[in-house]
């Protein structure tokens, strides 16, 4: 008897379902797609808009109560995707937004040099370096049968299971399966050490993985095997690669007319700081929130929509007095975690991770990531949102480059200092300042990915075999309205209910196929409730409501359907 086909990894199943049901398609799909770009289908755009609207309501329309007991002052903005080129000189993106890029001469594949991982059949040793030989473990193949440093492209902190999935590496090492979860090598003395227990053609053994990106850049590319062919000497010299996509507005295409698609929405907020202060009634501390498209010419887009070249951000810049910056930093850490939990994300799959000193951006005084345990990082976590204490860097830079004053006169602080008996010089010095900035920055498209991963639920008892367990508020379709059969006046009664409720929330009316198949379709797209018009409805206005998660069915009067659903969407 032939072996049953292997079940695809969870992430592959999610990607397949997302396309099959109209959540997310590869961009330009009929032409074979274009790497790093995605289109959001009929259900995907509904899901994305539900998340977007929830963020906007939480941050702008109904902002939280601050640590001072007052409602946080917050306004919105929608700035242009293309800003003056000097914007990116002032922000440091032109000079510093570069990654070291390496090409494989044979396959033409490209990757980031600083994201390399070395894979060894070795006993763990903190002294390992590129180009040197080390004793292999007792059950490993002979030392001359494999390169000592088989290198693949992967980001620091990503799952070892992804690292080992590289086809060239699996073939070279004869790896059939990863048998154990990865173990981060804190016990080995450094955070970038990882070991895996794997099944290979030569028996079970440990594979030792270490981030060697910085060593690679320091020691040279000539010694390092290609991540795609495992051949040494096949890599080009690393060269700077700017992540900004450029364009040429207007009729002349030359360097003097060069502009960029924004790599982040934040700079548009900083450029409008003075406009907002001058034209609204906001006073420091206050925030400016923005949702919009950003573009980064990623060297290696990967993991579905996790890392793409066009994406949508939800960013907020919170301007506060320098003395209060740490207080607001801690406040926004807590608020942003609350927001992710409000989406229905399982708390155990979220965590904070503080950036180490060598990870911090040049302007940052402190940064913490909210991380999520994605299927492709499990059991490790990947970045979801960053909360950064940016200090006064951005406004200072734009003030210097634009020659426009971007400081702030704090009249309330001036009066307070006078009451405290401060000297005139101290009052003058402290009451006019460049605000510090706390920045919670998250990806809207990454939030879509999280909700798809979180909702994906296998259930062999259902005809569909799977359902999407969205929190009802965020489900693309809230209610399916079905006649049991396409006769006896049931379709007309169901359509009348649909016409009544379609103005209140997203619902679908469907008369095709059996009721079981219609339920299965609703399960696969995550619809939390289905109402069926049957014989009882025709005789006494009683309908059947089905719950997606429990599959339980209850009877209520047709006049109560709208209120029933609304209560469960709160």
C-alpha cells in the first residue's frame, strides 16, 4: 500500500486557502507574479479594512486614557507617498538605508550578506569561524564529504526550521526531517547559536547553526559556500544596496529630478509637525496617526506577506516633553499590547523583546518589539510591531536641513515653572524645546497575516476540514443567509432578510448547493453566523442560527436576527 501523502506545513495550507478563497493573490498572477507584491482579494480587503478601522478608532477616534488620567490628544494625517528628496537625506535613509547585497554568480539568486547562517555537523563550539576546520561529531560524515560552512540566507532570530528548509542544504546534508524544536543557545554563550536534532540519510544527528553575517563581511566572500549551490567562490563581493525605490516625477529623468517612494510613513508626520501645531488646537503631548502604503526594495521578500516590497503601515508619532518621554514610552508599550490582544490573538503567542544596544537605530534611546509566534518561526517569534523612543532626532534633523524652526513653546510648562519659582533663564531654556517622539509602528498587512494564522483551525469533523476562527468583529463576512431549499417561498423570505440586514453589516445571500456545503464554505472564509430559512420560518417566523465555532444551532424569531448578530460583534 502506498504511503499517504504528507500533510503540507501549516503555512503552506494558509497560503493556499488565502488564494483559493479570495483573501490574497500574487500580484500580476496571470503573468507569473512579481516577487514581493500581493493583491488583496474580495475577502482580504474586507479583513484588512476591518483591522484598519479598528486601529483608527482605537488610536484617533477614541484614544486611550493617558498616564495623567486625561484622554490622549490625537489627530490623523494622510501624507503623500512621494515627498521632497531632501526628506530622506535629513532622515538618514539616503546614506544609511543600505543593506550589503551578495549575488550567486551561477543561479543569479540574491541575498543579504549580514543575514547569513552557517550550518555545521559539529560539536558546538563558541570559537567557530569561517574558513577554519573543526572536529565533526562522532556520528557525522567524514570531514571531507561536506563543506564546513554551508551558508544560507536567513534573518537573525528566524526559525531554524526555515533555515534548514533550503533545498541545497537539505540535499547536501541528506536531511529528511527536523525531529526537534530548535534550542536557542543561551547555554552556549551567545544568542545566535541554534541546534537542531535532525533525521538524515546518515542517521539522526545534531545540526549546529550560527549567524555568521558579520564574520562573512569581515573575512571575505571567497571562502564562503553559496547558499544555493554550496560551491565556494561562487559569490560576488558584497555591495551596498539601497532599500528605497526611486522614481522621477515630471518629464525629465535625471539625478537632479530623482525622488523616492517612501520607505515609512513616519517622515510625512514629522514634516507636518509645524502645520499641525499651527492649524489645530493640539498641545504637547499629542500624537499624529497615519495609515498608508510604504515601499522597500527588499533583497529577499519571503514568508508570504510577512516581508514584501509594498506594504501598508499603521504608525503613530507621539510628541512629548523630553522629561516625560520614558513615561510615555512605557505607556504606549502597554497600550499597543492591549490592542493586539483586542484582535483576539492568543496571549501566549505574543511577547515583548527589547532591542539590545547593538540593534538600536542610531537615533533610538530605547526600542521594544512586540513579537508573534508565526507558523514559519515556531517555536520562536518574529517581529510584529516596534515601539521606539526616537528622542528628538527627527525634528532636529528636519529643522537643520529645512532651516525651519520646529521647536515648541510650552506655555503650560512656562506657567508651571514660574509657580515653582524657577529662574527666568531656566524658564526660557526649559519651556521652548524640540519634543521627543515615541513611535508605535506596525504593519497593517502583517496584522492581516497574524489574523489569518491565528484563525486557521484544522477540524477533521467538518466537511471543509478547516475553518477560520476570526473574532466575529473582524470576520470579512458576518452572516450567511440561506434558504434551506430553493422553493416553497424560502428564497424570497431569505432575500427579504438579506435586504434588511445588508445595510447593517457584511452578509451574504446564497441559494446554491446543499445547506451543508454552504455551511462549509462559510467555515472556510470565517463567517461566524449562518441563518437558515426553513419550514418553521414559513409557518411561524422561526429561523435557525448556526454558530461557526461550536456548530450549535438555535431557533430564534426572524425579527431578532439583527440584534442577535450585533450583540456578538461588540
